[in-house]
C-alpha cells in the first residue's frame, strides 16, 4: 500500500505541475482512501492530508495519531483539543513549503469549517479550486486492481438479482423481496447498500426504496440494487413483469433498451460525456417519452457509488479509457409503472465493457 501511495502522490504532483496548483488539501473520506488506502476517523476535529509539489504532511488530531500511524509514514503535525489546530496547521504548511501556494485545490467533500480553517491560514488572494483537475481526474481512470473489485461486486449483484427474480411472486411485499436481496448480499460477505423494489405505480418513482405494497398480477417491478465488498460497490437495475405485463410495457421496455444501446454505441474514449446522454435521451424523446426521462443517463462509480464522471446533458468531461460509469436511461409513467435498465461499464479502447453478465431481457414471472 505504501508503494501505491507513492505512485499516486507522484501522479497527483504531475497534475499539480500541469495546473499550477501549489497545494492539494484532502479530508478523511474517499479521496484520502484512494491516496492512502485508509482514512482516520471522520469527525469534527480538523484532519487534513496536505500535498505540496515536493512534500506532504498530515494535520492530525492527537486522538487519532496513534491509530493512524500504523497505516502511513507521512509526517504528522498533531494538535490537542485544549490547544486547537491553528498552530499545527501553520507549522505543517511551513514544513512542506506550502504557506504561499498561489492555488489550493480543496477536497470538495470536506467540511466547510475545515476548508475555512485552511483558507484563513493562507495569504489573502490565494486562489482556490476543487480536485477534478488533480486528484479527482486521476480517480476517474480505474487500474486493474480497482477493475477486479468492481467486477467481483458486479457478480455478487447479478446473483442477488437472480435470487430476487426467483423469489418474487404475487402476494409478497416489496419489503419481502428487498429482504431476500439483503440476505444474499450478506451471504457473499457484501454489505447491502440500497434496495429499490418498485412495483406497479411505485416504479414510477426513480428513487423509491421498498414498502409494504403487495406485488400483484400485472405489475411491472423495478429492481435496482447495490452492495459493497472490499471497499467497492455494485449497482444494477433490472425489470420484471408479474404475469401479463401492463399495457404498453413491452413497447416502453424496448425503447429503454434501444436507449441503452445508443449510449453504449456512443461511449468511446475522446467522446464528451454529454454526447452519451444525448444519444440515450434522443431515442426516448423521438419515441414520444422525452418528458418521462427525468434523470441523467449515468454516474461514475469507484470507491464511491456515485462519483465523476457524470453522464449528464451538461457534462463536458471527455471520456477516457479506464473510466467506469453507469448507463441507466429510464421512462417513468406516473400512476402506471417505470422502466429503468442499468449496467455499469468500464471504457476500453474500443468501447464499453459491461461488468454485469445478466441480460437486460424482459423478464416475466407467471403467478
């Protein structure tokens, strides 16, 4: 892990030099996990990994110092509750020659009080930005180890979907199906993260969870699930109809599948993310359902379940080989049903590789 940290710090510094960034400041969270393989306990005590062009240091609460030392050899500047962090922060910045960085890139997920503490310690006129041009840009491209963990998690989610399809039937509730999904994730050592089981009209709410609604003959059911194992997540959505599908279901399912195919065909290295969104959205709009596609086409996935790149109508991110993101167009008809088909892909030189092995077929369960 120490060698990986050195490599990732070196890669960050290449981008810092390219962008004229004199300091990158990271708080406990997924950015720090990516760099170090761990993060100290995240609470209200300011804790920052400070990366300068040639050196790095930790502003470290004394309470966390002993436990954190086992994971990193980076120099600590400890501070105690009775003294406060201001002096230790100034000393850390001076030690790594970052007292006047010119441009600081802030971890966009850090607490506001952490950010203001750091900005107050820097000279007036210091420019500030967030991490997409430095660390964030690097995180979007997954290495082989990250790919392997994402692929493993996709397999677990596939099997959880198959369990759901084998158990679902008229007369059981959404919550009962969700319980089967959670149980399967746990059986494979994965932590269940979310479980959307949207039957009938509930499927028209994209972020419905699961309820006591009883699944009935004629329902279309959205099953969107994810778990987490070894620090990485999964995310997949499949559809099932109970008995005779509702009127219009097969037509809408085919349109959504066509939108998925259009997005997959468009996604290539060098393509702008918004062009992938447009490809999926155009299929749905041309079919007359544009107003019922109410969310983006996709989101990135890595340590976080949702992270850049975002596949939206406004995203100017240029897609690169190794980026991982979802393709998940949907159509939601209020009071009737919703249909979403979602796969996670990693972008290869010749296009996207789908991590799931499950087809996006129109599944029908006979009562």
